[in-house]
C-alpha cells in the first residue's frame, strides 16, 4: 500500500458473502476504528448487510433489482412479474464444494457475480461522491475485498475479473484492489479491539461462520500490533446456506 498511500482518499472494505453482503469505508487510510463507517441503509431497509440476491428480467441480460429490493414479495393479487431471482451464486467459486446451486442454462455464474458487484459498486461510488464530488474513484479509492480462505488462485483471479468487469477498477491488475481472507480480517478486528487485554504470547481462535463454510483459525499475539497464524485454517462445508439446503432435502424425504 506504500506506493498508493499518498494518493488514496478512501479505503473501502467489501464483504461479498454467500447469503448477505455489505461494505464499510474510511475517509483516509490512517483513520481510527471510530472513524470507519459501516453502510446500514439499503433501498429503504436498515441493516449492516443486504441479501446477496439478484433479480433478472426474462432474458437475463437486464438486472431488475438486487439486495433487499429483490426479495420475493407476496402480492394480494396476481401480477405479470416474470423476473427471475438468483441466489447462492458465490458457491460456484468453491472448488471442493460438491453440490452447487442450479442456474438457468442461459446464465453464467461469473455474469451474476459481475452484475451484483456492479450494482454494489454503483452504490459505493454514489456514497463516496457525496463526500468528495471530484473524487477519482479509480485512483483515489483503495478497495479491500474479503474472500473465503478456501478460495484458490483460480477463484481469486475470477473475483478480480468480475470486479474489473463490474467497473470497480479501470485496469484489471490495478493495485487499488486488494484481497484479504475473511479469517485474517476478523483476526485484525479482534486485535484492534483486544490489544489492551492481550499480552504477547496470548492466542485466540477466530470462528468464521459463513453461508458456505465454517472456518476455525488460531492466532498468536506477538506484540507491537503484530499477530501470527499458529494453525492453518480448518474448514467444513457446514455454513448456513448448506444447512438450509440439507434441511429442505430432509423435509422433502
């Protein structure tokens, strides 16, 4: 980040989750934790995250709605709404996941991820431009995208392609996009809020219960705001969406 720091005006952290997604931002890279803002307003709804779902028109070329606004409704009378709801599309990036959700034949999961990131990116750009109208998003905003620890190099490259195609950066290899694993991000969060309670040599476990997987990682506090990973992340395909899927299968049986 050293080569970028002098030009960066905002740092944006994006949590693109299997079930829900969100983002937070800070007005400059040296902001304290108290100055980090987490988005909590989504198209009329209040909450720190919005559902990772997207609704398409009949031909799947046009996004009709996303997030909270794409949630299924129960109209009192029949409507002519033929839009298609797509969810759990992040699961396609997990190589070791045997059971993937179904998608329409005409729809590629990379397009869905790109379309969702595009809509989320538009919201982020609008938000940041309320603070700085002349902001150059592509050179003055550092985006940190959280990813599951199970993502291999191919999955990370796919995410970079999707982020580029979604308009989050001007060049595919831009240094303004960085990745951090979800357990690492959680460990940094734990460190910053527990530094006064942790002594060098103390260890702690991060339990990351996500929509696709659950991960356990043990870290050691080294002092001077430094941590190390004692054990490699242990994960299992028992996240909330997969448990829901198995429960539905049980009910059907």
